[in-house]
C-alpha cells in the first residue's frame, strides 16, 4: 500500500478573520471563515528558506557555517474569478489582516472539526492583483500574503 497522497480533492483552505489561538484554533472559528478551496488553482505557496552564519576559524582552511535565521517568504495563491458570486475572491482584501488555515491532509468530515490538523499562518494581504489569463484560460487573480508571525504547523483543532 502506498502512503503518499495528492492534494487535489483532499486539501482544504480557509480564510479566517479571527482566531483565539493559532496553536489550537477552534473549529467554530474556522467554520465561521470563508472556504477558499473551490476557488484556488493550486495549493498556496508558503516558501521558507534558511540562512547561515559564518563560523570559520583559523584552525583550518575550510570555511564552516552555523545555522542562522529562517526567512518566511510571501505566501502566494491564485484565486478563480467567476461571473457568479465571488465569495472566496471577495474574502481576500488588500491590507486586511487575518489567518490562512491550510488542511494539507483534508478534514475527517465534511467541515473542520475538533482533532483535525492544519497549518495556520498569521498574515496581512499585501496585494490582490488581476491575473493575465491567455486565450482559452480561466481568469485567476494573484494574491500575495505576508507573514506577520511565526506559522503554527500541525495545529490541532479544538471544539
């Protein structure tokens, strides 16, 4: 049996305006947010990169390094535009603060509940810009979110 999985059809993504805790968010608060899943082209891209510090000394010609800080890159995502009501698109507002909640492995039930696991990003919406669809392509808008706090990975939801 293969343990791997693919994100389409499994991952769920929510925009939430208010959370009492990023390390143990409540299912009620997340369900009060806006589900973005059906409007996203792919998984939000949340890059991280590590920095290093020079730790060389005179004992050798070989330069050595020590672990440095971690840089959180801007989170980017593409939001589908439609001719109908655009609930997901409207939820992402430039200069707004909120939380991007990403259930990479999905949820046990139809909606987030106690025990589900998510990555929680505390963010500001930096830019929401029109996309550039080509001929025979669906229109997607580009959104850039900036991290304003350290993300909480694998946060377990409480009731």
